């Protein structure tokens, strides 16, 4: 299940790159892509949480830490969505902080999933 979560997060990250490029240009990101990005992130979080809460060996080690970091990134994403709803362009700093936290969580999840640490 973690490999599926990694794949889903990776696809969501591609959408995040497009969203961030809109913000970098000072434009409002496409709303539909924002929704897809959010749904992919939420799906990845749920799959990862199911593994951690399931108590299997796959949910031990770095996986709970990755999950915690990804939850923090998701909270940042909710904040970004609240800005988007007001039809405002988020600050680049907030967008890149959200992205940086998400990348750290994602890389930890990849490392744990594929036993790289």
C-alpha cells in the first residue's frame, strides 16, 4: 500500500509543480488542478495513515515521521486553499515552504518504502 501512496504523491507533486509555477508568475492557479492536487494528497495521506495505524512492520520506522511531516504539509495546503478561495495569489514564500515540507515528507516516505534507510 505504501508503494501506491508513493505513486499517488508523485502524481500529485507534478500537479503541485504546475500550481507553483502559476504562483511564481503571479497568476491564480487553476482551480480544477488545485482540487486534483488536494485529492491526490489526501488519498496518499489516508493510505499512509492506514499502514501506520494498521500496526504492520511496514508502518514502523520512518513511515510515521514521514506521515507527520506530510500532515504538516497538508495543513499548509489547506491554508493555501483558503487564500485561493478568496481569489488571491498566495505569497511565493508560503507556496515554497509548503512544497519544501511536502518534498521532505515524500522523500522520507520513499526511503522508508523502498528500504533506503
